[in-house]
C-alpha cells in the first residue's frame, strides 16, 4: 500500500488530537509522550498501514496518508515568515497528526545545528533562501537522502500539508532504490556497494565541525546487497575517482527514471523512507500574501540498525557527527 485515504477516520483522529496538550512547544517531551499513548488508539486500518511500513517499507519508498484533519484555510494563521515557531503557538491539526503518526513509527528527533535545534519545522518559501534549503521555492531542490552524511540520519522524513502552493504545482519527488536497483548493471552495483565516497556536509551543519568545507563519507549502497539502503545527494556527494563518478551517474539516472511526483494538498501527510529513497521538490511561485505553501516537517528515528545512540527519547536533540 502506498496511498491510504483516512477521511473516513477524520472524526476519530480529531478526537485523538484533542487528547494532546494544546501548546506543544511548552513541554515537547510531555507532548510527545501523550502522542505515544494516543498512537495506540489509532484507527485499525491506519495503525496497520503504519506498522507494515515500519516493518519493511514498500517498493515506492513512501506512504501517503490523505484526508487527515486540517483547519479551513481561513482558520489557519498566516503562513510563517520566520523560524522557529513561537513557543506559545497553539497546536495545529497537522502538527497533532505528525505527533501521533510519528510516535507510531518511532522517536521525533531534533538536530542541534538545524533550525535552532527545534523538532517541529515549518517549511515555507523564504526570499533569498540558500539554494539547498527547503525554504527555496523558485528553484528545484535536487534529489537528496536527508542527512546522508550524519551518523544520526533520520529513518523517516514526515511532511504534513496545511496549505498547498496557490497553483498546486509544487511536487515532492521520491526515487526508491528498490525500484532503481534492477536498472543498475551488476558492475555499478558492485562498485557502489559498501564503498565510502566523499560527501560534502550541508551548510547548516558546518558550524559543528572545524572545517567549513567539511567532508563526510557516504556509501551509496549498503546493508543487504539484495535489498540495500541508499545514501545519495545530487548536490553534495563528491566522488573523485572517475569510475566512481560514472557509477554515481548511472545510479542518478536510474533514480530519475523511477521517480514519482507527489502533489501534497491540505490534509496530506507524506512518510518518506529515508534509508531507501532520495527526495526532491519542484519549483513553485510564491505570492507572499500570507497564504503560501505551508508544510510541517519532523524527523523520526528508530534505530533500525539495532543501535540508537543519542536521542533515546522522543523530542531529544542530537549533535552533529559526520559519517566516516
């Protein structure tokens, strides 16, 4: 299953949201603990879909939940124009859904160097944003595995939509390694499997290391050779050897061939398997009228490799450790 219509459960989900503290940022740990209790009471079809996805993912590398409770546009605050959100901002329906659904999957994690170490991120267009930032709008945000260079890489990226872009052109692109792998020649698979390649560190994390041009080591394919994990970033992965450059190019083309476009609308929540996919966002034109595209993002960690060092409680914030 890739897309699940949750509209029939809207009333039950609103009731679950009503169990949560109204000001989540005033005590985020307590808020997310309450969300874990609520997650046990999710409607059975939704709970089963999340559990199945958490156990083994799927071929497409994402799960799209549609028809979740969301405020009418007029009832929403203006789309933010600064970050982080005010501590006293009341809970929004899609933030509640991220809490409950995220806790069914694992632990919400913040990253100290990113967005002032906050756990909930507002994603909105911002004038003059860095071209690699999620706050860009009029340029393509290229394919990337979120924080592939980070030891504490999130297992899942969750994006919930309160407002779509005005023209509904923005698409989240997802490329699944499970779909791309059959397109890779055996020599490419062998070259990239378990092979550490240089990868630049995103500008947001460079303050945590001595070298402003910090380099990590990222393996494009690793884990089970028959069903590998993916570590890919079109802008930051920087192979030096000519054979590695060619192999990464072949992988890049395969991911483009299998990519899917997801157009998020209000009430959608997208769960991206961050160990088996790369994702991107297409350009759109903001109007700067207070009703531009507004997503909410959280990162979920599970310790799928059997280890979870740092951030053992939902709502914890971890420090940057580059992969080597």
